[in-house]
C-alpha cells in the first residue's frame, strides 16, 4: 500500500500537527517504509501457530488474603496536621 502526501496530511490533521512540504515528503517516505515492512510480515505463514501475549509463559502468583486487625485509629491520627470525625482532614481540591 502506497502512502501519499494526502495521507500524511490527513494523519497530521487528526493529530493536530502542522508540517512544511519538505517534512510531508519525508514522512511519506518513512511511513511508506513502515507499511512496506508490515506487508512483508503479512507474507509470513502462521498456520497452526497459537497466538501468544508473551514470549514466555506468565503465571500470576497471589498470596492468601488474610484479614488482620488494623492499627489503632488514634495512633494513626496522632501526627495528622488536621483531623475531623476520626479521619484526616485535607483541603478541598474540587468545587
């Protein structure tokens, strides 16, 4: 698939970018090379190859979820610069 200057202009417009004519020609050549490489990848025979997300098998390791008592609220709040109703009080950020 050949990339034209018009294609580059369209992509630039979508990305809110402006280029000079010389730059548009350069990007046309570079994008054309990328598309050419992708076309080459489309020639690879992948019949019978299972899709993978990673080159190596990845397995999640989870720990047991154990409920434990938390710290004493008064001890947690003892160094708080401001507190109200047993909670940290912080400045309002959103109106």
